[in-house]
C-alpha cells in the first residue's frame, strides 16, 4: 500500500466530522463566535431542524474586509497567539476550525461589517469553495447563513434524526446559553415561529423565567459561594418539589463554557439525597468560575467536556453548597410560635415558626440576582414550612385529611411519620434508641454475598439497635432489635439495606440507610386507624421537621389542592 497525503478537501471533511456532528453543532460554534465577538443581541433562525437553514445574526465587532477570507482558513483564529495561551483560554472558541469546517459541509453566506468600515463584506462558500466575494452594505456585526448542511456528505445526512429532534437539540443549546449569558438578548426562531426570547437584563432569574417559564423559575432559589480566593460558584437550584425525569436540567457552565460532566451532575444529585424519589432529578443551573489554568478545555473536539485540576475538591464544594442551601430553606426565623403542647409521638425538638415572611425565606447573598417574592402560601407548597393545618379526618386508614389557609391537604400518614422518625433519630442519633433483646434469637438466611456485606458492618448496625451475629454459613442470628420494630419486618428491612448498598456502591452510607430503614419500619403504618388526637400530633410534628414535604425515601408526604383549584373543579371560576 502506498502512503499518500489526503487531498485538502478530504481532510477538511474529516476534520469537520469531528466538530460538526449535527445542526446543533453548527449552531453552537456560530453562537460561540457571536458571543466571543462581544455581541449583545444574537438571533438564531432555523428551518427543518437546521438541516435546510441555520441563520445567526449578531451585533458584535464584525470582521474587517481584509480578514474575512482568512477567518475561513483552517486554524485561523484571532483568539490565540501562542501555545501558552491554550492554558489560559478566556474565549469560547480558540481552535480556528469552526468556520472552515462548516463552510466545507454546507452552502454558507456571511455578511459582516466592523464599525469603522462604511461597507461590509459578503462571502459565499459552497462545499468549502469560495464562490462569491464582494463588498456589500450591511449593519455592523455578522450574519451567517448556513443552508443545506451536509448536502455533500450523504452519509452524515442519513445519521440525522427527525427535524423535531434536531430542533430540540438546538433549542436546548440556546436555552443553556441564555442562562449562561443573561446579559445578552437571545432569540430563537424555529420554522418561522419565535420560540425563545430573553430580555438581556443581566439577571439570571429573568433568563430562567424566559427559558423555563415563571412557574418553574418560582420554584428555584439562588445559590452563591466563594471558596478560597479563586473559586466562585453561583446559580439557581430547584426546590425539591421541582422534579425532572432525567438529568437534562442539570446545567453547568465552567468559566461560562457550557460543559457536561457526570461527576458534577453526581455531586448535585447527591446533595438532594432523601429529598427526591429514586429516578427523579433536580433542576440546577450552576456557574463555576475558576482560574483558567485550573481547567483544561482542550480535551474534546466539541469542547463540551473539560478536565479539572482539582476535581475532587470542586465536586465537594458543589455538593456541600447545594446541600447547605437546601437545608437553609427550612431554618426560618420565628415570627409566631406554636405554644400548644404536643401530645404523643415524642416531644418536639424546638418551638418553631409556622408562619414566615417570604422575604426571609430564601436567604439571599448580597448582589444576588433578583429573587421573586412568592406568596408565603406558594412558598410553603414549594418547599418551606407547612402552614398551620386543621385535621378533619382520616381516609382509608392511610391518609389524613386536613385544611389549611391554602386549601385542602391530604397527608400520607406513613410517609409523614417516617419523615418525623427520621429527623428524630438523626437528631438524637441513637443515644435514646430503645432496643429489646430477643428472648429467642431469630435466625435469618441470606446469600453468601449478603452475609459478607453484613459481616463487614455489624458495628454500624448495632449502633442503630440491630444486633446480628454470624450463624452458620448462610444465616445471621438476630439478638436485639429496636423497640418499635416488628420481628417479621427485620428481614425485609435488612434486604432493603443490602439492595441499596449494592445499588449505590462506594457512595453508600450504612448509617444514613440505617436511619432511613429504621424510620420506615418504626413509623406508623398505612392501614392503622388513628384517633383525631393522634393525627393532630402527627401533623404538628410534621410541621416541625426540616423537610416536611418528603419522606426520607424522597416520596411526597402530602398532596395539596388549593382553594383556587377546588373552585375551578366546581366551575366557580
Ligand atoms: P475560533 O472561534 O476558534 O477562533 P472560528 O473558525 O470559529 O475559530 O472563527 C475564526 C475567526 O473568525 C475567529 O477567531 C474570529 O476572529 C472570526 N469570527 C468568527 N465569527 C465571528 C463573528 N460572529 N463576529 C466577529 N468575528 C468572527
Ligand atoms: Mg469559533
């Protein structure tokens, strides 16, 4: 075989293949260029999922007539001068590949003008070949129209998904950039219809509202943390009531570059542990600013993945900050205190406010983006304290029916009792955990791997009132259990813990899981008849918990039907 150099048009297409996978890649590169050019207004128009047309118009610095053609040469960039610059990249682009690549796989027209030139430049490329080059009148800034993407690469064209899917990728891209650059006015027009427009006020909250709608934005809170001299974390995180079916709304920007990073996602998901049910994900938009030499952005052709120099430290910071903010939702200043004695179910940890003023509820860092002032009622629903509830009765021996200023509440008695038990046990830890020694030690059988797991953690389990002892090859002997636990529940409880241990692997905490399992198995069950007093006590105690809206497994403790909803149901409005 003879070794030959590839013809330039072939190598151009190969390189384009790495950067330009689909219409959204074109949109991303052009959008990044417009941002790098300092534009304050950027409009993106697409047709047929971007296959037929992608047009981006910006009011940035434009390109001088004598540089316009150079911009399309491979490795032509105004953003890097030396190899050293690669380690302190401040712009989104830096490889000088995008325009060359896009021009080689489409029909591209550029109109561009700088403020100092009376006339702009028009360029047209077809399959990488310059077919038109002339002066042309136009506004200051740049407009690039990409038509018939991949028209000369039928194989790539066949790999594209439906127009809706491709348009969806582009919409998500614009949404994310709108959040990273709230100071820019971004618009997206899809098949002639405007589908997104941000105001460019510079407030992240406004961008969040344009992107997700007011209802969702209202269920988020700002977070901000300064770590050391050089790490800055900011953004918005959703209340636990805002649940997503996948990770798509975990959005990260590192030095304003949109990145995907599974470790960062994991750090956020971990911070919501016990607040969301399994298989549900939070919404979080986080901006992480680090010194440019702490992050390598040059490891992936599309620049979507980055590498952190101090990754572990960073993930720890993210997890702790998010967690601390979620917890702060619930420690509110007292405005009015419950004085009524609380009957059974143990004693309340402290007297606490039931009412709170909304402004105090979300702790706002100084200079934080403007926070909406939701009605206290919505806020209570979304995440915070429960309002004072009046118990009306019990339904199916499972749900407590209650009335509050916000309408009707149905409380799952078991989930509520679990949340109460969980926080009680966590607070007092295990010092007051009552246990009973079994007169007839109970043998339980397990698989070999389960035995091995259990044997490694006998001490932690004993701390939580479960005393086990190896007994033959496939059994454990139970010597002691917590007082409220029924014998027949021990096996399922232990199996539940083992399942979780296997599922979560190294991030598993025996203590956390023991708490969850114990609170589940020692709490009032569904199907128990409760007296009015018992229900009142349960509701009062739920009001005192830190996180009254979910049980430790993350399931909701209650559903709320607002007065307005009820009125709508009865056609009163
Ligand atoms: P890179 O962004 O990596 O520098 P590109 O191929 O995307 O490479 O762009 C090449 C050059 O063209 C950029 O460095 C910039 O100088 C110029 N350029 C591209 N798009 C624009 C734009 N919208 N406004 C002004 N200049 C632009
Ligand atoms: Mg670029």
